[in-house]
C-alpha cells in the first residue's frame, strides 16, 4: 500500500487536550488515533469501551468498502449497483442506506445517534447476503449509560480517516487501525486483555517459524483471530495468494468470538470460526478437521477444563489422560489430534509445561518425545504478554519429521533459548523486534532445511540440536537452558595476568575505602550522647 496517499489522523503535541484538532500524517497514525479515541471514553472501562469503538471501526470499514465498490458499479453500464450478489463476489458486505457511514456522519449530533447506530447494525445483519454477520455486531449503543456526545465525537474522529484509494488499500488501513485498537485495549485491560489478544510479536514469531503457505490453518482457542491475520499477511508478503489457505477456529467466549468475526471481516478474511460455551475440549466443533498448520495460544494452566467428562476421550489414547488440575497437556494432545499427517503446529504454553512431573504430565511428555512429535522448543523471556508476566515457551510439533520438503530430522529436537531477547516497550511489557524474530525463525529453518544457504550450527547460550539420548539423560525435560549451555565470552585481548592485577588493585582500594568508612561511622557515633565511646 502506498501510505503516502493516505491522509490520516495525527494529534499535535500542542493539541493533546483537543482530540478533534488534527493534522495529516502517514507515520504512526494508529497510535495517535487510539490516544484521541481513548480520551473520549469518560468513565467507561476499557473492557466496555472497546466494543463501542471497535463496532464503529467495523461499521466504518464495511460502509466505505461498500460505497467504494458501489461507485464502481454505478459507472459500469452492465452492472447492477443495487444487486447484493454483485458484492458477494468481491467479498464485500451489502450495506443498506440507513447503515452507511455517510448517513451516520450526518446524524452524529442527533440525540438519537445511539439508536441510529443500533438500527444500522441490525439492518446489516438482516441482509440475507450478510449471513456471516448474523449475531456478530454490537447493538447496545442506545443504552442510557452511553454518552451520546461521546458517540458523536467518535464518529467525527473516524470520519477524518481519508479512505481514498482502492479497496485493498482501504482494507489495509482500517485493518491496521482495528489491530492496533485491539492491542491498545488488551494493554489497558491488563490480565483480562490477554484473553482475546496475543501480542503481535509472539504471533509473528510462530507464523515466521511455521511459514503457512498452503492448506488448512486452525486455532482451537482463536481469541480475536490474530493468528489467522498474521498467517494471511505472511502469504501476501511472500508473493502468495490469500485463497491458498483455509482458516478454521473455535472460541469459547462469545464476546471474543464476535471480535474475531469483525476483525477477520475487516481484514477481508473468509474463515469458519465456531463458537459454543463449552469449548474445544467438551464440544469440539470441528472433530474431523486435520489441519496442515495449527497456531494456538491457549490459556495457561487452566484447572477446571472438564477432564472428568473426558476420561476415555480418543484424544488421550496415544499419550495418556491429562491431569484434572492443568489443561496444558490436554491442549497439546488436542492439537496433535487435529494435525494432518504431514502437519506442523506452534503452541504457546507456560514454562512449566517443559519440565512438570506432576499428575502424570512427565509421562505424557515422555510419550510425545518418544513418538518424535516435538520438533523445536523455544524459551521466551518474561513480560511478553498482557495477561501474565511469567515467562512462556513455544512448542513446535511435527507429525512427520522426515517429510514436508525438509531434511530427515527424526530423533532430533532443536532447542532455542530466547530469554535474553526483546526490549521493554513500557514498564511492564517486553517485545521482539523484527531482527530478533528473524533470528529465531532463521535458526529453526536452517536446522530443518536440506541444503540451507548458511548451514546450521549450535550457538552456545542460544541454540542446540539434541538427540533423543541426550533428552533421555535429562529425564525428558525440554527446558532449552539445559541443552544450549552458557554463551561464549568474547576474548577482549587482555592477558590474564593483567586482568588479575587490576582486579587485585581494585579489591585493595575497596577494602581501604571500607575501613575508612567504618572509622568515620564509629567516630560519628561516639559524638552522640549515650553512644559508644
């Protein structure tokens, strides 16, 4: 996308108290737009406000996409601009007149703007061609507790996003806004925010390692759909086509499912995302799916996951029944169950999953390793997630380690220790930059490649390839630190004798200073009445 063509919001430093005062810019507009919108929320909590804002972003997107294509059809004498079928072929939703953004923009200061927005959402869902949006859109803007002046301000704010350009540019722009807002609200909500949003750098690391290019992509706990979006972005970035993959998912939280459906619609991604309130363990909505790629960030260490109802489930037959008190190994086995014969999976789990021996988890891990399903383990630094500051890890699973166009790596596991990577983006959260993501992914790719441009080699302190005998000696513990060792110290060229002499001199000076300070303290105390003499 040629972002230089897009005039978007940028809040001046001197206008921070007035979010309606804007100038045009093509750099960092998502952050400025989020800050401007966030100033309007008043007493609304982020968890409530996000649905207000994201619903309007979605409405803005589908309306602009519709009106752009509508204008093209009007100019085409052979097309019927009022036929909803014309829009289906372009993956564009039909938007009735009363739901179009221009209509709401003109009514932004109407006291009934909340009802007008609800009516717009309802009208969109009622269109037969928009069946995928049935029950998805938020429709509670008319409630008395929602400030209508704030709604008008939000409509004004989003109206200032200039959508000139073709449909793909419009989708990209609003997609960026939607994704940034999801991230911003996840950060604002803290622990609860992690339930619907996985940090972008974690998702990009998984996607870069697995390289989903063609086939079925599945996420059994898909949140707001970030794994799917990054997978499609990867395909486009590498010259592929979006329709080369099919997207499947399931989500237990209905509100989060709605966010996912809107997020995917904004991004123009056609997906089969299922919802029920029992979840993927109790009621698997896609029991027959075998996916080529599975990417998942399940909730960590969930204790009440329904094990007592699934004791004899087919998913546990190969490796053992997961313990009642922790769902980590239930997720791993659910994912292996849904993996195609030559499929690969990337799973984010708590660090304890790599070493736990409790309640039979060690036995399940041993069975998975002996079955040669573990391809790579990555230890991540702490503070990467909104939901927890504890460190996590990546499990890369492969059903067939001699296939998929890579070298035969049966009996081997790659270990990557990335705990020292990343940079702090604020006081509480860490992030990876592009070069760090590339280093992790490239290391994995070189290790599994038949003839890499740069041959793989172990790097002390960062990566090591271990065979099953080495893993057995470590009692099937998969913590990368046990295998990669310590990083090599660089030789600074100073002879040992010189280093020792310098350290000895420094120690003498510190001991002398310590004695001087002790004498000074004793002298000071002796002058205090009643003090030591």
